[in-house]
C-alpha cells in the first residue's frame, strides 16, 4: 500500500499547527481495535482511500486491487489473528492491526513502518 497520512502528536509551530495536530491526536485516541470478524465484515466489498492519491479495493473473493498515483497492483487480502493481512508485490504488504472511528480506518503494521490512514467506502462501479 502506498498511502500515508500520518499524524504526529506533539508540539507544533504556530497556533494553526498546534490546533491541527491536537485534533488529530484526540481523534486517534477514540479509535477502537477491530476483531477478525469485524475486519472481514467492514472490508469485504469496500475500498479504503485517501480520496485523492490512492485506493485499495477489497473484493469479497479476497482479491485486492491497489491503485496509487497512476499504477495498479493486484494481490490478495485475508484476516489472521485479528489482523488484516495484505499480499502485494514488494515492498507493499504485511499484516496490520486495524482501528476505526466512523469511516476512518488506521492500519498499523507489525514491526517497522508507519500507520496507514484512510476512509472506508463503497468502491465506484468501474474497476
């Protein structure tokens, strides 16, 4: 996956930066961790996107179509031990803890890597 919309909790420069970062930190605290059955129910047949640069479509047959900045990758997705696992060509893929609040979903990788944030919505009719 090549989407990243990270939030850094800490001191910002200027009042606007402080308010923006503070709001992001408060929102992160409200995220609830999803179980395996919740992950499958939420992701099957949906897409996760930043609505601008990338989108990942989680087909019900566990096919994953990943679109980022004009390129397309095909892989698979599955749920294992309360984690969403993604199999895509290198360097993308891995297993992630999933947390959510509303339509905002955050995938946090096991080990190294930054959390991946996006919204979950029905995919467009076109593939």
